C-alpha cells in the first residue's frame, strides 16, 4: 500500500488528476486536467511519546480501538496538526489517547517511514500519575514491564523500534538517544 495519502481527485474542482512531471520540475505531481492546478504532496509528521512511570520503569501503551491495527498496542501518537509544535502535538496525542498526565522530555526517536511518506517523532515523557482515562481511539491504556511487552501484538514498526531502543539504552546505562532510524 504505497503512499496511501496520494489523492486521486483534484481538491479544487474534483476532476481526476494525472500524475506526471510538470515543466521545470523533476518528479511526478498530481496535475489537474480540469483547472490546471499542480498539487504538491509531502511527507506527514506523526508525533507521540514514550511515557515512563519511573518508580518501577514500566512504559505506557495504548490498545487501539480504531483501524488500522484495531486491538493492537501502540505508544500514544498521531498526526501532527497545523498550529502546533511537534512536542505540543505529542503531548496532545498522549492526553487524547491515554488520558495520561505527563511531563514532556527530550526528543528520543526520529523515524523515516519512506514507504508511506511519513516521519514519526517520539519524545520521552515522565508520567506524573498511573491514573489513565483512554479516549475513544483506545480500548485501554496500561503499564508494561519490559518482560510483559506483547511484542507480537505491537501495531507499528515505529513503536516496536522505539521500545527496543529504549530498553537497550536503559540496559547500557549510557544515556538515551536521540536515534535517527530508517524503517525499511
Ligand atoms: Zn482541478
């Protein structure tokens, strides 16, 4: 499912677009034969957190109540909105999906998901409480020790990779990231 966000119809006039290289350009764009508009599409940012309850080292995961990957576990994350910063969006997603009260920490992973045209950014976050209030996008939110992580039921590679790096960093005891990772 390459580039699922590629649109088929012109947002201006509704005509079916052609994908071709416009004059003075060097790559395919969505060109509208109806109104002549050229629509440039660029990668989207997904922002989230890696929330940790420092008293015992458990991490917070949410079980998805929506497609894709309904019923699987993920770190709280979602599409960045216009008008917010990456950290602001990560905090908002954490509040919306888990109802978690966190103190934001530094950027931890930056993951290029070239195949679907996305960049995912996860921030470390310190939980202030273990009371959660999952929103409509989550079936539940709960804490996991490393040995309890349901590795076969993790929704996204970017979550799995971020968790692996975190537990590795913690074992080494030499600080945390940031890590720049290309998802194949
Ligand atoms: Zn058009």
